[in-house]
C-alpha cells in the first residue's frame, strides 16, 4: 500500500455486534456526553448518578432512572459503574494526518503502542496522554484492545479527548512520522541512552512495547533512538503504563 494512502487508518469493529457500545463510570460517561461527535442512544443511571452528571449533559440523551442492580445487569460482571451506563456508538475513525495537521503551538508528542493488548494498561496510557497533552495514541490493528467499556473506564474520560488511532502497520507509521520530522524514540530497558538525554527540541514519537516481548525488532529499527528510564536495580522494570507516565512527564518537562 502506498505511504500516502489514508485507507489504512480505521477503527476496530465491535466484537459484540450491532448493539453498540456500553460505557460506564462517571468520568467516562461525562466525557462521552461532552464529546459532540459521540452518538449516544440511551443512558441508564441511578438518581444519585444523575445528580453527579447534571442536567446539561443528560439533556442530549434518553434517560432511564434505575437502581444499581439494573445498571449492573447491562454490563460485564464486576464492572465498577458508579451507577451509570451509557449506550452509544463507537467514535468515528480519525486519520493521523488530519490529527497532526491541526494547529498546535507546542511540541507534538504521539505515543505508539506495539502489541500492548491489555485494555487496562492502554486505558491508563490514554489517561496519561491526556494529562500531558499528547496529540494521539496509535495502536496496531491486530493485538491491541478495541474501544470498549473497560478501556474507557481505565482511561477515565481520555478516550473521548485523545485520538485513539488504529493503523495496519506500526513500522510503516513510524516511517511516515519520520517523514514529517518526528524524532522516534523506542522506550526499552536495554536502551542505549537515558531518556532525558534522548529528547529533542522538536516533535517526538514515543514507542512502548508489551511487557512480555517488548518492542518488536522491525519497529525498533524504525526508531532514531532507544532510551531507558533509570530505575533502582532492585526492580527489573516498570509497568508499561507507569513507564509511559514517567516518559511523558519527562518530555513535557524538557
């Protein structure tokens, strides 16, 4: 596929079929309701949750007041829903070129996740990306979590504020980012340079790999530097979402 062919950016399908997506938790639902591009169907919530969310946001969706047990029955077992469940559509796909072409006076940072499949980790990284102003979180179409209630809950609203972009090939996307002037950093325990010394003045693409196998060879070869976060020798490594938080903080501080 040619590099300038935009068709390789698209959202993952919902594995549960046509009923749409159920989001839950106050932060995730508030963010979805505040997002003008999020198409909503109905919200089932307790009276207390309705007070927490407020009439302004609830005005854009059909409401059903219910007890907590009723909300629980709509969701996966063990979902911490805080008394609210929102049925909605998936977010429309975002094109990476369009995201990067948006005006931004500050350094652009994008985060690429190489085969990180845990929605809790991915959601936590989205939340951190929002906190530090990252332009996008990019994942490969295969071996990555789709948009889901679990992911949105872990992201605490960031799924509706940070573009979450699926691509066919992470290595090819890194090539495209390099063509756009991004300095590409692979974060790895065996990196050659401390992260603080690898951060340039311009735009940065930060690559994080799975905790089991790390960053794949072909992906790492597309990076300009391999950097590590110095940690005490008593601990072998950081959880990937914690490593992302440290790295993004360091980049914004720089």
